C-alpha cells in the first residue's frame, strides 16, 4: 500500500444528512409569487408552498 492510500484510509469523510433535491422551476414560481405579493405597502411575504404560489400567479396577471 502506498502512502496516499494509508492517509486516505484514515481520513474518510463522514457525510451528514443531505438536503432534499431542489427543483429550480419550483423555486422560480415561488419567487415570482412572493414578489407579486410583496411591496412597499405590504412588506415581506411569508413563505408559500408550491400550491399557494401557483394560485397567486393565476390571480396576478400583470398588464405589461
């Protein structure tokens, strides 16, 4: 066994729990919905689940 294999055998990484996969399209939908609900008058929008985000975007129809 060479020196690298000896060192590698002692330095095995211990992985913690990984997060769930992220869907970029779902993230984009949520961001657009939160942007539609937020503003100077309303302030920060609470986090939305994907069903709520789709409902907000169906309601919000910008005319530009």
